[in-house]
């Protein structure tokens, strides 16, 4: 069975959190939104979303097809993939802990997005620049250090060492934390230069993920799309403190 | 074992989604934040969040203690409780479907909150009233009907009937959809009066949940806290279209 990822092409976006798990595990998957094959690409996503026969219609991408199962939402997809890709511990207690961390990462991601779209995703950034500036002040002044500090604390309290968030090997939450750091470095380089030194274990984890062979090979490939100003992490210098 | 819910007292808030599941199932639980017992109440929550010995510190309430397990985040707690309280179907495919719906409900809840706090939760509403008005226009003009229409579609496509979102009995996602509708009716009565008739199956589901004996008894009890202007769903007439 080949996993099929449905996500809009052109941005790393939320789809990237799924790609990183699939790439780390080295499994075969099809990135439907980016596939040039007939019937693939954006039309395949729209067709699926608009299919009046679908009994389990996703609200929005990303969603993942795995044989007969369709799973939507980043955290839900990762929870589905975790045991199948060896990216969560065995015991149930730790799995709920990993998923709690993932949901915190998803909240952080949502806040990073809302910095440039505080009034709504359907308005252009240019229509909400003043509001974005005020929201950026709150995000960079309070929230960024709060989230960084939280994950620094989680790492420092891992009884099995501070290399990974949970246990002694990477979970999907570690891959997602890497992506958060990468995105924040892109969007807010000045703020991250100031704040990242306050979270050295987070910083080291991000570098540790980047150095993993499958992740490094993926990021050097054309499968990996760069950040840009259409995505969740956008670099607008005026919002960078 | 008695479940212990940790959530700020004084508002239904995110904790209500957990309470509804526990109440529907009729299990014994302790609402720590509202308990007058020595060592309970807000200090118990703060103590837990600030405990330097905690190896799995939650980012924020709500979190649930069940014996040795601590689970945080609404959707994660409900996923933990679902099988234990008989509030999800047996098969795995449907459980991921229920959880996808729950995460969509959580996104909707976040958007309902951000209507009155578009720039950040740390600023007072009075500091962002103009921005809230603009965000309310987007929420009421686009998002509310999109979410209502989505859940209407999910209900209409349930192959086993439109009484519940999945299968033929209520899941935790149905209870959460009820709470969303109840909160939206409180916060945006004018908008809901206009839009709810476009989603009759959603409306009927909310009434069906409200009529369930355990839910009705809970809502008539002092355990159930009313909506107010400190919570997620706030009634500010100027934001109601």
C-alpha cells in the first residue's frame, strides 16, 4: 500500500509535517497535489473535497489516504502514522503524551499563521497589515518565548535525556518541532536570533533532526519546497520586531 | 479510579467539552478547579503546572488525570476517554474519522474565540474592539456558514442516518458539536437565528443531545456553569452582525 498525501502544492504548509514523518521513515508515498500525472494535482484534491458521494468528507487538506482509510488534520494523521512508521513509543501513556505535545505544536503553528492574518485567512495580508503588526508584537513579545521555553522545559525534564522530547528516539513530535523552528527562523530571523539562545536544547534538537540522513536527503531534493510568502511561515521584515 | 479534570473555574470554556463526555457517561469525576476541598481549586492547577518535578508538564489546562496518566488538550483527552466511556465506535477507521471531526470542531472553537481576541489573548477585548468587529464580519460572513454547512453535510451523508455524526449512537464529537451550537447561540444570537435554519440536522442534533437524560440533568445542576463574558463564547451585541 502506498500512502497518498493530499495537500495544496506550492508551499510546505501543514502538509510538510506529514511529509517529514513519511520521509524520515523512508516509506513510499505519493504527494498527490504535486504529482504531474493525469488526474493528480490540485484537481484531484478539489474533486475529492467536492465529491458528493464521500461519506467521510474532510473539512480541508491535509488529508491522507491509506488504502480504505482517509485521515484528516495534521495531528490526527501523525497519530495514525506514528505506530506504522515507528515514530511513537509502544506504551499508551507515552503516546498520549506525544500527541499532547503535537497538539501544542499545532496551536503554536496556528498562532504563527495568525500573525500575518489576524482578521481572517480570506483577506489579503495587505488588508490587515496594521493589525498584523500589533499581533506580531504580542506573538514575538510573549508567545514565542513561552512556547520555546515550554519545549525547552520538556526536553530538560525527559528522564531519558534531552536529545528527544519523549524517550530516546525521535517521534513525530520531534520532527514537527524541527519544522516549527525552521519556519520561525525563516519568518522571524531577528526575533529567533534573539530568543533561540534561551532554548538551547530546542535549537540542538532542530539541528539533530536536520542532520538525520533521510531528512537531510529530503531537504536537498526537489521534493522539498522552500518557504515563501504564500505559506504559513512568511517573512515580512516589518513583522520581525 | 476517579477522573480528575483540571480546568480554570468560572467559565465553561474548553473544560466543558470534557465535562459533557464525563456527564453523558455518568462516571464519577472530580472537577479540581471548582472543588472547595483544601488543596483544590485554582492553586491545585497552578501547582501542577509549575511543578518542577513533573516530567510531562501540560502546556495549559484542560488536562485530565486518570490514575498515573495525565492527558492534555481537549481532542486528546476526548480520544483517551472515548473508548473508556463508550463514546466512540469500535473500529479504528471510524475512530480516526471521529477524531478528525473533533479537531475540526476545535478549530471552529478557536476561531469563535479569536473573534473577540484577534490580536492576542493577553490584551483586553477593549484594546482590540475595532479589530474584533472586522474579524466578526469575516467569521459571521464566511466561516460560520462554512462550518455549519460542513457538519450538516457530514450528518446528511452518514450512511446509517442523520441522527448522529458517525454511526447510530452519540460520540464525543456529537457532544462537542452540541456545545459549539450552544455557545454560538449565546454569543451570536442574531447570526445564529439567521444561519441555523440552513443547517437543520445540526440544529436537531444539538436539541437531541440537550434532551439526553444525563446531559439534561447536568445542565440543570450547579455543576454546569453558564456562559459569560470571561469565556470563549462571549455575547458582545456589537459583534453580532
